[in-house]
C-alpha cells in the first residue's frame, strides 16, 4: 500500500513538473498605466471597501479539492497569514499532502515525509500566496502596478493589471470590466530560455463578513488544469499558531 502511495505521489509530481517545463508565450503588458489607480480603487470598493479589507490579516478556508491527474479528491484546508505565510493541507483518498510557505522557505510534506522545495515548486507556492492575497495586497502596496491593458478572457473583455511584488515576482490580474472582481491571476517564472505560468481562476463570489470571497478556485500550470477547489467556509482573522508554518 505504501509503495502504491509513493508511486502515485511521484507520478503526480512528474506530471506537474512536465507541464511547468512546457514553454508559455508571454507577452509583457504594454506600458499603459493610465487609469490603473482608478481601477485598483474600483476593485477595492467591489470587494467590500477599504475599511473592511484593511482589517484582514489572516484568512482560512475549508472545502473540497479535486486533483485531476491522476484523479483524486478529498477535504481541503488552508490558512493564509499576510506575512507571506501559507499552509495547504489536502487529504486525498490515497494520500495526504501539506504545502507550507514561510516567507523565504517552502516545504512539501507527503504522508509524513517532508522536503524543502526550491526553484519552480517554491515559486508556485509564492504565486498561490499572491492569489489569496488579492485584493488585500493592492490596498497596502504589497503589489506595485507596472502597467495595464485590455484583453479577451473566455469570450469577454477583461481589464488586466500587470503587478510586481517587493521580491520581483510578476503576475497578471484579470478584472471583470463591470463588477471589478478578480476572475483570474497568472504568475510568471523564468526557467532558462522559457517563461512558465502558474494561474488560477476565481468564481462563485459570496459575501463573508462584509467582504466578497471566491468559493470556487481552479488552478492551472501553463493553462493545464490541475485542481478544482470548492470552498464551504471561510474564517477571517482566525487564530494562527506559528507552528503551523513550520514543517
């Protein structure tokens, strides 16, 4: 049984890494920052306003996750602390996986075996943190707006902000042009001569304590769908133990 779990985990890692090492053709956002600040203010207002968003320093969620290849599913828990800290805990039917981001360190734990991750796996955790730090990071300057553009997404127009964090990570945020909610985020990593993308799409927004939060999240690597998450319950500013973010 143990051998089957290990083989299953290694296969999943191999698939994800193979997808990440496919090239993505990334066109850098044009130098068009005009109106970007106005758009940021509309985003903040759409999610619940400055006063409500400024109160959030941590966010937890419980739900259900489906891993699409190889297929598996189970309960899911995560907690994000706005100090670049993140914990994912996925209890699939055949194995359990934890992923931890603690500022400059990243770890992956599978069935009790822990390893530190670097390179693309670490970058993926950083971008997953960024996905969950939206729109809060727009409020306090954690993200800098580099430029903006308009682009088609799923047959509809979207406003796109090209952002950068304090560490140089760059990503695009796709904003619905009418309700100003963030419907997609795509991060970019340079690997040799090629650019890689790590993305997520957000939907089923519902109000939680005065803030709109997505209750469905689909994760991608180079546009290859990896997981689907359905959130059943959020908690704003849960008690967090620093031990959660250490392996």
